[in-house]
C-alpha cells in the first residue's frame, strides 16, 4: 500500500513516511447520524461505532472518499490465515485504532447531545 500511495497520480496528502491524511465526514440530519469510512471496516469496528453514535438512526457509509483498503482492529491484523488478504490490502495494524479514536472524537465534538 505504501508503494501505491507513493506512486499514485492522486498525490495523497501524507504526514510522514508512515502516516497519511484522509477525509472522514460526520453528518447530522434530523435524528440521523452518518459517518463515512475511508475504506472497508470490518464488522466489529462498524458495530462498535454505531453503538457510540448519538443519532436515533445511525448509518455508516464505507468505501468513501479515499477508500484505503480494509480497516482492521490491531488484534485482527494478521491474526489467522483467513485475514491474510485483508491484512495485506490494509494500511497497517494501527489503522483501525486510529480511525476509531478519531471517529469517536468527531462524534463527541459534533453531536447534538
């Protein structure tokens, strides 16, 4: 994935060699809350975030904006053979924890309750 990002004509915004920036949106519409995910989060991440969202009707939109591969929790990363492919096509084992931390921060900051 590092090579793809480095050679991409899309000129991704990187913080340093091991970190990049992406766009995540939190949208409040009436009693609904929508969180965009810049990739495909595994179900445990999605269910956790939906529980933490503050809308009556919470929605996750995956594969949005930059859509950087799979997003796994640190404990799922390379945990068994079935996850080899998703680990190889993700940004790294810390992507899930970083995304969860930042998403929870957004939910707290921009929720009506």
